[in-house]
């Protein structure tokens, strides 16, 4: 017998369509007032005006309390598995040091590498669980998590194994990305080629693929990390074993990283604070998603990526937290979405599409999540505010009333 759940008393249902959605139409999303949704066996079976809902026998009901309902949020760029903290660098930046200067003086990523190498897989899981629980309570139903703080074969695999275990221990889906090309570790200082030979050896990549530890391979293409040639080599090696490309691109300097992402057909290019016209054209031609990380620029106190320019170029734009211990200690995707509104001048509906439909494209899941569509997985957020704009307007509190994952209520904050 089918398992039915009806969500009723919805003030506004924001009917985000499946991605990719180009920037010029991201603000044009249908909204259904006084709506209801019917879920059957974990998938959306019907939605529309509440006056017209089907009523199957044995259907359970969930009262949305006059709140707004949106697709489950997707945080498509995070570094949520780590150990240790770097608040001292936070103060260094306040006192005038840049992210690059801190990295070049031996801090930054390498500090977290030391802490991650000293931690066991079990400790990494236990440290990450409360973070993911808070993200879930903020409406995130799927999260991408990168390695990149191990910088050795053993430690990188340990991180990816932790990501996989986290996916089995809490309701959110976890998506693994291999980011061994984050920076060169101390033991390979001035020898990046030797380091890459080690962590991108074909047996290592095949193990990651065969054990389903990651679906994507990412590289930090930057002056303080890896060159264009190194980045191309890394991503081509990963592609040969079936890992899709992602690129940390154009964050601090313009090196042609976003153009490389387009050239290689990367599924996403992320950051893009320094993107140029060549990069925009290459990404558009390839269908590469532009993943913007407004909380990172907010946290570092630097200029935001040119969101309006990317929207006008009709790129599919996504938004994510970049949650990490160094440059974005921000685990709240709703707060990040409000930052995108206030500092990037994206509208609330553009930001919602960026954190759902287009974020789903950036992690290769747009065929089943990120949208309100018949047959799509019932990943939904019920808000305690009547419309989308009110949610973005109130970043200082959690406006989530309930979270539904695969048709099951996994967070319920209604008053008893």
C-alpha cells in the first residue's frame, strides 16, 4: 500500500522548476497561494491549490501552519569535515593581513592539515555531526563535502571515508569531492609535481571511484596553490577514471581558471570573484554552473563576486556557504542567502533558485532534487513565515518550521 503524506495550509508554495535555470529567468518562478502538496512513497505526487487536493485513503497530514514551502536547500560547496579552528587568523585579517599573506607565511590550509592528520576518522565524524545537524535544522537536505585537509593519500581517503559515513548517520545526503589539489603540503614544499604524482596516481583515483568515496575532483587554481597546467593535469587524470571536474576559480587572482573550467567541461566553477569575459564565455558554452560563495567574501571582508554580471550573461548561478575553518566559518545557508541578497543584490527568488535547482545541477542531481516537480524526491522546507521574502528579511533567526527528506519529516519545530 502506498505511503501518503499531505502537506496542507501552505500560504505560498514556491514552485522552483528543475535546473539548470539561466540567470535571466531565475527570478521568474511561479508561486501558488493557499496550496497543498501530496507525497507518495517519498516523491511529489501532486501539488496545487488546497481546494483541489486528492485525498487517498490512509493519507497522513502535516499542517504547514500558514507558512511558505520551498524545495530542500542544497549546499553545493562545503569543507564541513575538519578538525581544529583558526580564530587567530580571523584576528590577523582584522589587523590587516590578507588570506594570501597568511597562507604564504605558513598558516591557512596547512594549519588545518596538521589538525586533520592528527585526528582519526571517527573523530572527524564526531566533529562534523553537530555541524550537519545544525545545517539540517536550517533547511539543508543535501550537502557536498570536500576533502583537501589531509594532503596525503592516507589522510585524504580518511576524510572521504568520514564523508561517506556521515551520509549514513543522519538524514542529509552527503556528496564527496576529492580536493587533494588544495595546496602543496610542507613535506613537498617547492615540489608540487611530486606531490600531485602521489595523490593523483591512477590506483588512488580508481580506489576513490570504486569505493564510491567521491563523485567529483576539485582543484584550487590560484597563485598560492596550483597553476593552470597543474590544474589541467589533475582534472584530466580524474576524468579518465570517471570523476567529474570542479574548479576553485578566480578567487584571489585572475589566472584563467574559469576559462579552464569551461574548456574541460567542468560541472561547476566556484568563487569567481575575479572572473573575466573570457571565463564567462567559456563557462556558458560548456554549461558550467557558476557557484558563488558570498559568505566567504563576507567573512574575509573582500569584494563579492559579480553576481549581476553573471545573471545577465544567463549563466546558471548557484549559491553555497563554502563552510570551512579558515575563510568562511559560516555553516548557515539561509544566512548566506541573505548575504547574497544584501551584498550581491540578488533577489530572494534568484537566491532560492541558486540554492536549490542550480545547486542540484552543480552536484549532478538535477534529475531528482532541487525542484517542486511531479516525481521529484520530496525534499522540502516548511517555513514559519508566509512568503519567501520574509525569510530572507529575517537572517537573525531560524525561520524553518519543518524539514522533509524523501517524504519523511526529519525536523519538526512546531509548537506542541
